[in-house]
């Protein structure tokens, strides 16, 4: 049992980093990566206090651009003190604030003033993201649920879907590699690309120095894992798996993925 894609309240998760690691230990997970969005603050806060029996792998989920498509790259096993990585994360801090300001401006035009201050209050010092805007919208009765907030305002193609502020794919993967880490293409099917475009993305990812793709992210649909394993084989990429855990929920995956089903030598967990 491992989990190489998890989130704490250092970004948009519900649990503190220590709570998440304790939950992982209780679940019998042997190796876990805390991959908060565009920050390693949560990882840094617990790197010296890991529960017995759990191996903590340095991790982060970085936002980037491939053409006009917003892509997420998970970095694993890097040197958290790397100057290049620290500089990259500082740049992402500025980009996230810029995006938040743009989202708030658009929501204001839709009759929801005060969104930036409200979302930042919800974030409470964490990396601000669209889920914080969604929670603020529910709290202020603009929508009934966070799901409705994404469906109407924040999801793909909606007014709050702003991704053009991120660094490009090549730079992002290069930063992870230069820090001694391995780059993973996160949740490849969530980008809703055609098969041709998805193959092109994987080719660009490999050219940039990418090492693996996620073949399990949360709860995969029928046939999705097999499709992604074939894609990994076609591009000679390692496999990675994770729950993409944010919080407990009826439709959310719990922590941990059993890697026993995968062929020996195929997993990034054997290389980190």
C-alpha cells in the first residue's frame, strides 16, 4: 500500500499534514507523498516527525501549461532545499494570487463582490485555489453546494477557469528533474483530450524529462487503468498511483493504493 498523490490543508485538503500522515499509518500505508498544490510547506512541517512504519516521500503537484491546456505535474523524491525549486514555487505563489484576483474580478461581474477577501479568509494562509472560492460562494448563499459552484462558475470552460498564468510544461518538469526528483503526469484523463492529443502530451512530457504517469488517481472508471497502462507502455513511462485524497467523502477515494497488481519494475515507487 502506497499513496503518491495526497493533499493537506497546506493547499486545498481538509486534514493537517500530521493528521494525514497519522491516517496513512492507521491504514497500513508504507510510503506516502504529500503533494499539495504548488507548495511544499506541508511536507516541510512534518518531514522530521513521520509516524513509525511510514516512509514520507517529498512531493508537490505543480500547475503548468501545455499550449492552452492547464496540466498538473507531480514531483516526487526531490531535494526540498533546491534553489531552483524554491524559486519556481515562489513564482507560483505570485501566479496563484494573480489568478485569484482574476477569478474574483470575474465573480464580481457576476454579482458576487468580495470574493477575493472571502476566499483568502477561507484559505487561512494555505495556497489559494478555486475550492476556496467555492466554499466562500456556499457560505454566502451564491450557490447551494461547492459542486454547483464549479458547475456554474469555476469548472472547465466557465468564467473562473483561468490557467494562462502558469509556467510551461518544459520548465516545470525541468525544475523537478534539476532538484533530483522524478516528474509524474497527474490524472491524464481529466484533461479530456482526444487520444491523439493525449499521445502528443505524453510525447512532450517525455521530451521534457518526465518519468511516469498516474494510472490510478482516486477512483478510476471501468477500463481507465488498463488504458493508461497501455499509454505508459507506448511511451516507456513508469507507473504512479495515488488517491488524490483531499477529504473524506462518499464519492472520494480513501488513502492508499495496493500496488500488488502491477508488474515488478514498472512502478515509480520502486525508483524513488
